[in-house]
């Protein structure tokens, strides 16, 4: 059997949430059956690219398709015609339509659109634009995937004929460990009894970390022995640093840029907060709960992320004080293992990785049968 050529489309290779999900899945598949590629913008982090290369991915870099759509169209058509991929799997949510169309005219037989976000459009213009994108995706994609029901509704206006692949994790990595907590708190100069609030995510408008800093200021007013850890990097970093400085919180807010020890750092946290403006089903929410943390999430996030009664949803329309009061009220508790819940809810990456592998193989078999029968 020849290897099945699969190309994944990723916006930027910086090892954010989407890249982590892709890496987790492929790390738990039998890759002997596949020849793997990623097409991404030529603005990337080398360490992220190298990590994917170690598990067998080849990279093709193109210009920014948002800035140079005509140039990138030419580049992509040349790439598609040269490589003759069997499967294209696009992870750009609404922008998937662009790649599904180019793959269609390049006669790539299996075209998978993947929704990772649940965005609530505010303007009529955005709603109309996204409605058109949805129609184009339905026309040019052959298969439809999402990370959760809300992400499916957001992109496809339906859950029908949409396959859900949960943002699953290697749960053993995230089991709470008190010794690691002590070791890392010592490294970060955080006292054992300090209340540590934490978040993980790129420093962008979407993640709404400015609001989190307002929440933390309220917490700090009532509990002086508090720290905030923000793990991530991004275009909004300077604005966040400026706000932290203006609020005189620079000694209490710890910024850790993109890390490869997130599982260990979760042991340091007492509370996990994610006040995003929009999300799909965030893998960091699953990771935090797997570590036994109480989680306080924006109600813009898919509620299927909730694994236990230690996960709370609040509106970002509420004042930061509403969030801080609830966090302080719920801040004393015992962390427990979540293994059985994670397996039962379908968030074990070992199981989900096998599911994706079987999915690709079934699509390839369908494509081969269609070709034999003259159905293209």
C-alpha cells in the first residue's frame, strides 16, 4: 500500500493551541501509513517547526495569504499540482473556503475543513461574510470536522455530517504532582501559601488578558499574597506590559513566554482563568482540569469543555469584581485526579489519535472506491 499524502494547512507555526492539538494527534497515530506535510506562512518559530519535523512532517512555506492572496494562490496551485496530495486538512476555520476551493480545482480528492473556533459575530457585515464563507466551504470541501458542537455550529451552521474530534490530551502528563509544585514555585520565587492565578494563551485580542489583569487587581486588593502567571507571547505583549506597569503590578505578574513545560507549570497554579472573547473548545481548559484545577472561563467558550463541577462559566460583560469575588470564594479546595472523567468524555489522546487515523484511512478507501467506480 502506498503512503497516503496528507497536507495540513496551519496559519502560523508558533505552537499555539491549534498546533498543539495537531501535534498531540499525530504523536498518537501510526504514521507509517502516511506521508505528512504542513503548508504555513513563512513567519514561524524554528523550535515549533523542528518539533513537527521530528515526528515526520515536511514543511512548505508560503507568503501571507491575507496580505498577498493572488501571489499565494499561484504558489499553492503550483504546490498542489506538483505534490498530488491525497488529503488536504485545513485548520483555518472560516478561511478554509480559500484552501478548499484551490484544492478542488487542483483535484485533491479528500478536502477536510476543520473548525477550531466558536466566534460570535457582532456586525451584520461579519455575519454576511461568514455566511458566504460557510456556503463556499459546503460547496468545495468533501468532509467536515470540528473540535466541538459549538465550533461546528459556528462554521457550518449545523452539526449534521460533522465529525467531532475533541481537543484531547495525554492525561498522564497532567496529573497533579505536589513535588513539582514545590520545585517550580521555588524557581519562580512564589511562596507556598501564595494564591497563584494562571492563564495560558497567545497575547492577542481574542484571549482578553487585559480583562484578566483587571480581575487580578481586584483579587490583589483582597489578598495581598497573590500572583498572576501569564504563559504565552504575541502581538499584544507590549500593551499588556504597559497596563501591568501603570497598575503597579509588575512585581506580582509573571510573564512566561512560550514554554515546553506547561504540564509542570500547571502544578504551580491554584486557579486557572480564561476570559476569552471567543474560542472553540480550548485544549488548555482540558489540560487545566486534568491537573485538578478549578477553572473560571468566559461563557463565550464551548461549555462541552466542562468536565466537572470545578469549572465555572462567567460573562465578560460582568465587572471584573464579579469574577474576582467568585474566584476568592472558591480558592480553597483539594485537587483530585481526573483520569476516568477524561477517558469517559473522549479527551484521551491515545483513543482520539486512533480515531483520526481510522478516519483518514476510511476517507482514502472511499476515495479509491469512487475512483474505481468513476465517481469524482
